[in-house]
């Protein structure tokens, strides 16, 4: 491992240099800038492959390496060394980010072909890849935070990429701002967690903070507080309840961005944070329970919203939210769940990126139409997109042997494992996980058949759908194959679980409350039922072009279960009210109080002003009279004094 | 001759000058009133210098003359300028600084 560790900084270096050249080079790099972006990301991928193969060839106990780069901060007791940590967890992420990232870079060359700002797009994408790699490679919370903010910035820039300043582009600007502001709330959690950890351990690097000594010395209250603060951070970044509202609007960005940032990588950073901080969470059962709860709530929330959305990208966004809910749930289950959280993250990264890129391909073919009610019957015209999205669809449904089955089934089984003293947990969270799988099957089948199936197309006029260039469908093929095979390759015999063991720890084997075959069968049955229901509703029956009014729940889900209304009523309006009170108070109480002084001065000035008549002679008379009065007074005083 | 007479003459001259300044509107005449007041003061200075056998008063009279000469130069220049712009030498017309 040590011979190639020197390459690790180049993982970040290549895309960072790429972004710098493209941003500083400006218009001069317009002609070849996108290929430089692809090259930078590809170079990073090559390094990632070298590191991964080296790691596979290294004995298990030597796989975690901290690569010290330089001393970053040295202030009193706080010393932060800047370093990279390479272990199976970070290398898994590095592979996901660079591989899927490079495919999406290639796809974007064609997808953004007609955009005059394509170079800027690639600069931001490279910036994102660099920041994401900093996030996952960091060996301390502080460096992780740098990457954390970096991906937030890249996400903001890319959601608002089409904000041209015109009123029609307002939606982009608002969506970008919304994502940025909601992420800040989460970031406060991360900062607070870092402050608590520093107060407790006097350091911020994983090696010290997460060691058995440090965690063992932590009081229950501290561990819970740190755990909850980290969860808040994860909720902001991963669009988990209650900070989930930004993800749907984030679809205003270009589709490759939705695929890379808002599906495959950045939004899963919260799960990474949870798994990385697993030692702290295990010391705080309350925080763990909250993590599981948040995951369970979000997984149902996203799934329900996904059932009602007609916008293909928003339906996929809701699905992303729901799938990350699964990962969060698993991350809260302790060592039994960590490996499956990351495994699902990995397979989800492939199939969801594939689905998003497929959606981009459909939009490309249909002239940027996103309303699924205007699609239908596209399988004949977009065969490659149809097949690759079909693989993704089967993967997310969890049909064996596609990848989602291996990871999602692991999570469902882990959710059914009983927790000592709280027998209700296994049943509640297990049922929620199965229910979520059923709803997932429903909305994904709905999405798939509304787009590709149906007996008659519901296109708008002058639509001539056709596949994009090979640059667009080759990434789809790669991701489709990954969606199909990745789970089988990594899941069989627990290969992936063993691979992650140096980081997640060895999970004691516990029996779920139900026998494993029963769980698998039950899950598959409800999944098939959900899919059949959706098939009947959206493939056999005709889909109306105008959305029907729908039930109360459908109408609520169309509006994201009133999350925006709730946020506005509970947070935004009271905030505005408070600001208004402070503003009025400042103006009418503080300002008015102080303005009494100048008003008094001004009034006196008005009175004395009258003495200035402008007539020289009256001034002279005043002087003469005054001198006379003084003379008389002096004469009287002196005269009387002299008389005595 | 009794020295009192000089003081009385100075007082009379000063009173005449002050009255001129207060009552006349023509700026030139007002100026002459000022000159008269200054010279009444000079007369008083010289008188008291003689009375006390001290030259300070006489020196001060020279100072007053120098200042008066300078004042006439500046003052007349102002008056001429005002007359040119406003076609009037009345001091009452110059009341732009009225509060």
C-alpha cells in the first residue's frame, strides 16, 4: 500500500487542476474545455483503480492507511494535520465518485453540446469531483468539512447553472438558494459536533476522536449530543426529514448534475458521515434510534411523494430521498447495518445515476419535456435507453439477481434483527422497510411504464424521439450493466461486507425475528404486487394527459406532502415576523428615542435663528446697545464700590 | 487747556460716528461714521497718553490708523463690488444672511 500511497493526493489534484484551468482560462478554453474536464476526471479514476487493486492485494489488517501531507493548523491545543485516510470505505467511495463521475462527464459532453456555457459546466463538475474526494478521503472532521462545503458550493453552482438572470430562470436561482440555505442548517450541526468533539477529545482527526479510548471516555450525554448534531448535518446534505425540501427543487439543474450530485454521490455524503462516525453512534443508543427513525420516516415520505409526481426528474428525486432513507435506517442499526448501508449506497449510485441519465436521454429525445403524462410508447424509439433504464428499474425494485436485491434485502433483514429491550423496533422498522419496498415498486413501475409503455403515445406535436449520440448511450450501457451485475458480483458470499470489515467492524450474527427466507419471499411478493398494480394502472389502462384530481393523499403528495407549506408556516413566516418586529423596534423605538436629541437642538436653533435679521444696522445697534449696557453696569458697580 | 475738553470732544465725535452708522443707509456714509468713531478713539488714546506721560497710547493710535487704512481698502472694494452687482449702496438691501 505504501508504494502507491503517494498517488492519493492526485485523486483530488487532477480534477482540482482541471477546474482551475477551466475557470481561470475562461473563454479561451471553450473549444476543448469539456475534454479537459473528462480527462481530469478520467485520470482520477485511473489512480482510483490503481489504489483499489493495491488495496485488494494488501493483507486485511494493513488496509487502513493515514497519509500525512502537512500540518494545517497549529493553534494552542488544536493541531490539525492535513492528511488523507485510505481504507476500504474511502476507496469504495473514491471508486464510485470517479467511475460514475467520469461516465457522467462523458455523457455531459453530448448532453450539454448546445449549451454556450458548457466549459463552465465542466469546471463546476470537476470542482465537485475534487470536493467530493476531499470529503471522503479526509482523515479529520475538519478536512471533511472542507469537502462538505465544497460539494455544497458545487451543488449550488450547478443547480443554478441555468440562472441567466432572466425572469424565466428565476426558478433555478430560487432552487439553488433553497438548497444552499437548507444545507447551511445541516452544516451548523456539523460545526457544533466538531466543537463538542474538540471540547471532549482535544482533536478532530478520526484516528484520535473515534478511537476506543476517546469514545469510551465520552459520557452518554456527550455522545448523544454529538450523534444528533452529526445527524442534523447528514439530514441537510442527504435531504432527510425534516431538511428534505430542497432536493425536489434541485432538479432545476441540468440532468447530469441530478444524476451525479443529487442521486449518486453528494446526497449520500450524510450516510458516509454516519457510517464513518459509527463508533460515536454506537455509544449513544438514543441517537441511533433517532437515526433509524429519520431514515424510516424519510423512506416512506419520499416513496409516497414519488407515487404522485408527474415530472420524471422529480419522481426520481423523491425516489432518491426514499432510497437514502433506507441507507440512513441501515446506518442507525449499528455494525449489522453499516456494510449494507454502504452497499446500497454503491448499488444505488449505479442504478439511480443510470435512471437519471436515462431520464436525461428521454428529455433530450422529447425536447426537454419532463412531464411523464406526455411520454408513453417510447420503447420502440429509444431501445438503448429503454433497456438500460429497465435494468435500473429492476435493480431498484430489488428483483433478484439485480443489484438492488442484494443491498436492499440486506437492509430489510438487518431491520428485522431484534434490539435488546426494545422488541417493537424490529417489527416496526422491518415492516416499514418492506412497505417502502412495495411503494418503491409501485412508483418506479409507474415511472417506467408511463415513459416507455402504454398503448398510445401522448406526445405533444412535432415530436421525433431518437437516441442521442454514442457519447450519451455508452455511459448508460455501463451503468445499466453495473445496475444489473454489481450486486451479484459483490453481494454473493458477503464479499462486500468482508471488504468493509476493517472499517465497520465485524458484525455479530443475529437472527432476525422472522426466518430470512420468509422475509425475502414476503418482500418479493409485495414488490411484485406493487409493480403489478402500477402496471395495471399505467400500462394496461390509458393514462390521462391531464392529471386527474386524485385523492387527498395524491394531492398532498403532489405538493410534497405540504413540506414547503410546513416550512413556510413553521420557520419562514415566524422568521419573517421576528425580523419585522426587530426592524420596527429599531426604527420606532431606538431610532425615534435618539432622534429626540437632534430635534431639540433643531428647535433651539429655530428660535435663535430669528436673531439673524440680515440688517447690518440692527447688528450694529445691538453691539452699541450691549456695550452701553456693559459700560453702565461696570460704572454702577465700580462707582458704587468706589463710593463705599 | 483742561484735558477734560479733549475727552468730551472725543465722546462727541464717537457719538456722532455711532449715530451715523446706526441711522444712515448709504454704505459709504456708514463707512465714514466708522472712520469717525475710530478717530474719536484715537483722540482719546492720545489725550490719555499725554495725561499719563506714557507713549503707549500714541503707539496704539498708529496701530488703529494702519488697521483703519486697511479696512478702508477692503471695505470700499466690497462696497464697489456690491454696487456693481446690485445697483445699490444701501446696507439694508444686503440681507441675504437673514435667518
